[in-house]
């Protein structure tokens, strides 16, 4: 473990399927890791489990779809710990269903949680990163933001929007030592993917050339790389990690 690395990393949705292994990997890399969460009960159980596994994480609650709640969370982190050096915009939800039946509520909820959150969190850390001439923003999109997916008009729209944001912000802050990149995970073995009906999921897995779901640790390794100092010339980029399911 690199104990010299004192950078502070915030992972939104840190207690979730992908977030957990991101937190663990960043801890192994030596960062001071903060997991953002929404559900108190779930987060407390998660923290206890992490402690049993030997991890010490700070946790901060905020609904990432709410700008003011995020602003308050970031202010609290800065006061109690330090400014954030690495932001992983990972929090996300699904409300799948074919578009002809999609409710405005399911559209709004997904766009706000998956896309507005990226604005809300990044907007609250970006000036501090620019002032310190260092930062890493890593945005977690999805293969379904690149290629579309039956039943995910809301999710695909939000996830596609993320990379437009990445490209523009990358240009705006490049001279300030801040990099901004997008990761496009494919189907990874999380609760979110396991919630897809087995029969539908099996058909999806059959379309993946590597022949299996991805592992959460495989996404975490890519996050770790993009968070590193060594990745300083990579910005505005998009990294697909989908077992060959979508090549472009
Ligand atoms: N292609 C073509 N037609 C399809 C279809 C598909 N993939 N899936 C369903 N249909 C058809 C059905 O056969 C049905 O046809 P009929 O009306 O002729 O019988 C019709 O569409 C409607 O089916 P449903 O009533 O079941 O539709 P629904 O609105 O309830 O939703 C669904 C269907 C639940 C969205 C289902 O299609 C599904 O689970 N799709 C997969 C969604 C998915 O992959 N989600 C990923 C979640 S994980 C994640 O998002 C992480 C990540 O980043 C990868």
C-alpha cells in the first residue's frame, strides 16, 4: 500500500456495486477515501462489513441529484478532512421499461440521479481543484450510453450525456492540471445487472465476446489508473470496458 499518497478521493454511490471495489482499490493505492451514500441503514451495514475486511472509510450522506445537498456535503468534507483531489462520479440508478410506457417520474429520476449528479458534484469541487492546480474527475457512464438498450431510454440518455460533459470540461480545465475522463462499463456482476430478468440477462451475456459479466474489480483498476498522477496526459478520453460487447 502506498502510504505516501495523501490525496482525498470521493466516490459517489461508494457503497454500491461498482463503488465498493472503487473505494477498496483507491484505499490500496493510498488515498484517503470517502464514500458518498444515500441510504443510512445500508451504508452503516456496508461500513461495518468494510471494517471487518480491514478498510477504514469516511462516509458522507447526500442525494447527488440535489445540488444544495451536494454543496453542503462537499463543504462538510472540506471542513472536516480536506479538499477533494479525485472525484469519481459513480452514483447511478435504473428505472427500466420500454419508452412507450415510461412515466415522467422515471425519466426525471434517472436523468437527475445519473446526469444532474455529475454537474452537482463536479461543480462543487472544480474551482478548488483548479485553484490547487491538480484534480481528477472520473465519470462512470455505461455501454448503454454508447449503443442504446431496449428499455433504457432514460438511462441511455443520461449516460450518453455524461461524455459530452467530459469532453467540454476536459478542454476548459486542461491547463489547470485537472483531467476529466469517462469510463463506459459494460455488464458487470452487480446487483443492478442481476436485477435484470435472468432470461434477458442470459441473452445479453451471450452477446459478450469474452463470454461472461465483468468483475467490479476490473472497473476499479481502470479508475485507479485514471486517478493516478501517471495518467496526467489523458483527458477528455473515453474508456470502454465491456468484454467486446460493443466495439466502435
Ligand atoms: N428487443 C426487442 N424486443 C424486446 C426486447 C428486446 N431486447 N425486450 C423486450 N422486448 C419486447 C417483448 O418481447 C414484448 O413484446 P410483445 O409486446 O410483442 O410481447 C415487448 O418488448 C414489451 O415487453 P415488456 O412488456 O416486458 O416490456 P417492459 O416495458 O416491461 O420492459 C424490459 C422490458 C424490462 C425493459 C426488458 O426489455 C429488459 O429487462 N431489458 C433489459 C434492460 C437492461 O439491459 N437493463 C440494464 C440494467 S443494468 C445497467 O443498466 C448497468 C449498465 O450500465 C449495463
